[in-house]
């Protein structure tokens, strides 16, 4: 259990940085949902969906490949790092050169032909974030969490301060600013990414003047399947916005995207824990890959219990949480239940998917995410024209459930892990029922919602009583 305790300690540390960063980022939501119209917020959401998609393509699995290859016996970490960095720097430069010539037709493709400069700014944000991916991975692998935390928080703080300056402080002080709207959001992000790169300069200066073709090929063999798996994975997470944009009537599409994205923001609490866990889990398990099967099972059980509590707490407090977005979005709050439950399954799949990374069977990730992508495509094509954004929420849930179940089935065949399936089903089932009841009463009566949250906490605490009573290992 000392290993599990170490992992949870790392999760708490990275979680602190994620919480502080996400709180600052989330604090922009009340501002942006007020100062931007639904259509403008939809444009903003589509741009950031595009950023996420391009990040997967342009990092081509090298973040995780760095962990795996640098931990192999006999590997020279500095050479692995330098090889990965030269590769990403070169491909990012080529991407920027291409976008310099293609940003106008790209804007037309995204139905933003009247604002092509937004696409060019987006490209620069992507390029800077891509070349920072492996330096951040190195900080995680070296357990330099304080530096990791400082850079991440600084980046988000710069973005936060500039957004409030552009939209609130300067206009109230009487300064005239061009009516750029979404453009100011991207300018703030550009400045934040530039600050991040400046703080990472020591990591860039440590790049050696050598490129090992053999290591590069090894990283590609490991990382390319993750790229292929990541594309439908990002599609599962983000493509619902594009389906809404292209399947709903043109007059409603941008507003619908903005509404869906604003409600999705409220699922931040589940996404937050998933992100913090991922930051800590990958380096932990790759370093201890000979003794992790029981740990994988233990962590998933505890992880799912915490996720279940989090989901019910969010729904129980919905009457207060709704004020984080503007009132014009409140009529769509019912979709939040399905999005929260979907993100519980997505977060579980983050942990379950460790089996194919640890066993070097990353192609399995492709099969799993392609299955989820197929559900995403079919579900959105069927439901969105009929029930609008609620159909996108239903489809998101169905896709993540399918991915988690398939990952478990394949994993038990190729890399058996002794999961406590009864306990997992208990936690998720109770969260689904109690969350529904809590959401139903949260707008009219606080006490039934709080009772639901209390019952969920009691179920997890009682089920994990042996773990809670266990004395920490001294080793």
C-alpha cells in the first residue's frame, strides 16, 4: 500500500496545481458567458476544440512515449528528451509555416470566414503548447512538481488577469479597445503561452545537439498508435460541438454550441480529478510496471468511489453552482446530469487504459477509441437533429460507457487485473440514482439533495472501511 499512498500523494500535489489553475480558468466562465453572446461563446468553444484536436496530432504520442522509452533499461534520458524535442520543434515549425498560408481557407471551413485572424492566433497557441508538452513530461518524470506547478499556475494566471483586464478593467476605466470579443480571449492565451515558454527556457537550453534516429523510430512505434487512438478520443470528447454546429439549423448552431459548452464547463470538478490523476499515474506506473496489477485494481476502486461522491455533490449543489454561468444558459441545465455521468466513465477509463500502455499494446487503445468514436458519430447523427444538445449529451454518455466496458473486456484477456467489479458497479449505480434524485430536488429543496450526497459519502466510506482503518506503511 506504500506505492498506492505515494501515487495518491502525487495526485494530491498535481491536483493542487490543477485546482488552482482550473479555479482561475473556471473563474473566466462567469465573465465570458456574460460579455460574449451565445454565438460568440460558440465560436470560442469551436476554436478551443480545434486546439485540442491539433494538440493530439502534433504531439503524436511523444509525451507518453518519452515516459516509456526513457524508463527502459540502458536508455539515456537526455538523448531521448533531445530527440523528442527536435522532432516536435521541427513539426511545429512546419505546421506554423503551413497555417501562415492556409489560415483563410481554414477559417472558411470552420464557418469563421469573417474572422480569419482568429485561426492564425489559434495556430500559434497550438505550436507553443505542443513544444512545451515534453518539457512538462520531463518535469513530471523527474518529480519536479514545484516547478511544474509554478509554471502551470503562472500560465493560467496571466490568461486570467489579461481577460479580466481586456473585458472589464480597461473598459470601466474609460479606455477604448477594438471590439475584438473572442480575439481578446486568444490574445490573452497567446500571452500566457509565451510566458509559459519563457519559464521553460532552461528545459529548452538543455536540449543536446544530437538526434538519435533509432530512438526516434522507437518513440514513433510506441507513440503513433497513441496518436491514432487519441484522434477518435478527442473526437469523443470534443466533436459533439462540431456535430451541433453542422447538424442544427444555421441560425441556431453557434448559440447551441455556446450553450452546450457553457453547461459542459460545470463538469469541471470531475474533469479536474481525472487530470490530476493522469499527471501522477503515468510516471508512477511506468516506473513500477512489475508490481502494479493489484495496485491498478485498488486505485480504480478508490478513484471510482471519489468520482461518485463528486458527481452527487455537484448535482446536490446545482442551485448554487448554476451561478457560475450566465442566466441565459440555465434552461439547458438538465444535460449536466448526463455529462457528469459521462465524465465519470471517461475518468474511469483513464485508469483502466493503463493496461495497454504497461503491456506495450497501445494499438488496443486505437480499437477502443474507434469503438467510442463510432458510437459518437452514429449517436450524434441520430439524436442531435431530433432532440438538439440533449442528444449530444446522451451520445457522450453512451460513447464513454462503451469505451470503458470494451477496455475492461480486452484488458481482462490480454492483461488481467483483479478489479472488484461488484464494488465498481455499486459506486457508479448509486451515483447515477442518487445524482438523479439530487438534481431533481436541488432547485426546490436543499435537504433532499444534501441527504443524497450524505448517503453517497456513507456508502463509499463504509465500503472502504478496511482501507481507512489500515495504518500507513512505514516503508
